[in-house]
């Protein structure tokens, strides 16, 4: 599987803005062909060990059955709409793609 993990840092890191970004992830980015697992949520305040990277507000995790499904997802209308509507809110976006086994 291909793990597609995206970490969003927002210009407005208020609880309302974070909740809106999580909701947008759920609205536009799940239930696509080839998605094996989907989750989106916010950085937890309680995760503050020295090894925790806390330089984000919203995390998106989408696991695809293969690279072809990932590549197709990049061009679907919902993904493009998500980017168009939310990109102005992003201070930084970090994407980590990796091969995983379960």
C-alpha cells in the first residue's frame, strides 16, 4: 500500500479553523476508488514528548491500494476542489508518501 500522509499548518490556527479544515478533508478526500484507509484530525495537545513533531494543525492520512490509485486521486474533481478552496488557508503543507505493509 501507499501511505499518503499530509500535515497542514494553517495561518489561522484557531479551534474553529482547524475543525473546518478537518471537516473539509472528510467532505472531499475520502471514499475514492483505491482508498484502503482514511483519517483526518487535529494535532493533540497531549502529545508533547520531545520526539513529537508538533509543527502542524491538521493531519490527513490516506492509504491507497497502489500508486495508480494515488495518482488517479490527485486529479479527481473533489481533490482539486479541496485544494482550490483551502490552499489560501495553508501556511505550510508537508506530504510524506511511503510504501507500507499491514
